[in-house]
C-alpha cells in the first residue's frame, strides 16, 4: 500500500544563543492510510517537533516530508491538528468554532445549509450536540477538547495530528475521551499521528508505536507493531496477554534501554 505520509532523511536544527541545536536526525518513516501511529519518548526527544513538521508548522533543515504525493511546504486542510490546549476562540460558541473551520475548507464549494449540517454532525459525533451553542467558558475542559476534535474531523482531513490531546485532563475524563476517539476513528477510518507520553494510551490507540531516542539529536529507536483488533475495548484489552506484552516492550525501551544510555 502506498504511504499517505512519507518522511525521508529528515533532520531539524535550531539556532540558539548557545549555538546550533540538533533536535532530530535521520528520521525515516512511512505512515499508511487508515492507521494510527503514536510517537512516544522522554521529554526533549523531538516528538512535537516531528509532529509540527508533518503539520507544516515548521520546515525541516534536511530531508523531505510528503503527504498524499505532494511535498509538505506549509499547513494545509488535508492535515488537521489537535493540540493539548483546545485552542478554541473564547468569543465564539462551540458551534461557531467548528463552523469557522468548516467554512474555511468547504465555503467555496457548499451552501450555508450544508455547512451548518457538517458542523452539527461533527459536534454530535463527539457527543457535544447538546452544548453546541455554549461558549468555551461555559463547558468543562474535557468538553472543550471534544470540540477541538470535532473541529478537526469536520475538516475531513486526510490525516489527523494530535499533540498530547488528553495530557491536561484528569484520569477519568482522559479515559472517556480515549474511548470516544476509538469510536470516532472506527466511524471515520481516520489516519492519525499522535504524540503521547502515556504508554497505556499508546498501546490502546495505536497500530504502530514509534519510540524515539533521547535528545538532543533524537531519532527513531524502535517501531512496535500493535496487533490488536479494532474497535478496542479498554477493559477487555487489559485482560489480554498481548496488551501486557506490548506495554512491557515500550516500557523496556523507554526506561531500560534509553535510561541506561543516558546514564
């Protein structure tokens, strides 16, 4: 299968007051359509930097990134981003926040009625239909993040990029949104690249886990194939020996191999 995203010999170097800082080196990765890939590693390993490169929010110092056959040279509607901070505009309602993105992507091709339907469907997909006309300050942190996810899916991107989307939430809200995301991904067949520092989250949500070496000059250390059937049930998976094996493999890389190298 032809990859949707191809990352070829990518490096990222920043100029700082202390001199040149190499964040990433020798990154080669292909992402297939409809798969979920997690980027995991210790702080400073370049996970978010790599995600920003795929999003087109930064350009690589070396190498190339290709999405759907075209080189990534900046942001584009085929790549939607969900950040840890929901990034909603506080003066707009939840509906208006999503509608603004829908209008930008489809406004020239579709009428107002269809844009309204798209917006409502996206909010209902994440169970926010009841609160679509509330303002961000009137809903909880988990609900704000649902709106951010709805906004991203409403754009019908070819790839959804998520930078620790549940990192700022409490454990119960986080688990609830993970379960909702599993359902939404099953319905939409989305291609997802997600940055996470949570091992259980990576195993629960991923088809492949890309484990990054410690920075500076971080690169891909290992890639773990997660062979668990979709859709996934959190409680059923916990009892599966393979879930524990995958979890142990990621922990072994992060806390034995990488920490031993750092020492």
